[in-house]
C-alpha cells in the first residue's frame, strides 16, 4: 500500500506510525466475516406476487386474487426477476359467474353479497363497483356514500379467483319494492357498463330469498367480503 511521506517532527511521525498499526490490527470484530448494509439492493414482493425493486414513491399496486404460483422476493443477489406474463385484459362479463347471498333478511345490516368468479382460463381485471338493478326496476343503484376509497384501482382476478361487492338494502319509506332477482354488470375505468347478467338471490341454505327495499346502494369490488360480520 502506497503512503505519502510528510516531513514533520520525529514525535509526529512516531504517532502516525502507531495509529496506522492500530488501524490495521483492529479491523476485525472477531465475527469471522464482513458485515453488509441492511437493505442494500433489497427486493420486495409487490401485491401481485412478483419481485421488484423497492421504491419510495410512485408505485402502482395491482391486487391479484385467486390461485396460482406467487413470485418470491430476494431469490438471489443480482438475479433479474422473471419476465411477467402478458398483461391481463379487462373482464368483459362473459367470463364471470355471479352468486348472490341474501344476508340478515329483515334485520339491521341486511344486504346482498355479490360474489363474482372468473370462470375463464385467463386472468382479467375489474374496477369500480358493479352496475346493479334490482327486480324489475330500471334504475342503476348508486355507489355507497360511505364506501372505502380505492374504486379506481384494478383488481386482477386469476382463473377461479373471486371478488366481492355488496348491495345495502334500506326500507326508510312506505314505498318499497320486493323481489328475488337482480341484474349485475361490470364497469370499465371510464364508467361505461357492459352487458348485464340476471341472477337470483339465495339464503344461506341455497333457497331463493326475496328481499325488500325502498333505497339501496352498492360498494366497490373488493378482494374481501364487505360487511363480513
């Protein structure tokens, strides 16, 4: 190792030599290896199961639901993440099957739990909240005023995966409607609605279940069941 000789007093030279000797001898902490910085070059798992570099801001989170193999973060230093499959396309409705469970009939918290399942062999995404019409009415239900934010996000639904929405039912006036049928359609990111699918509401035993309402509203699609109490 090259050093620069500095003209100084004998005492200063002796002190510098002693310091260099102590530095060379004291570089080891007795652990037998070199310490690395925590978090340096760290990889993290994104919400869709793929590995990626951690970013402080500007990250778009895509939620995926359903079966399938998930990526593993930190699989090896310097290894590139595997190439992702082709981006999922929006669900059109043709690949979706619906099931509607009537929960808490004539009780506080009464609602229709809508379960949408991707019955196709390819993933697709949904967004916003479903377009729902109840019974023989022609009005599309409004979005729930107290719903959690996040309706503009895309939720990618893998084959066999499920997403959920709920229709809250209210009987606040004497002018009510009663039915066991409803129509459900998907919205795209512009708010346009695709073709509707007619379906019936059923109770927990699988029997058709009539519901009554004067007003109703619908929540965004979720990966967990709304009002799951």
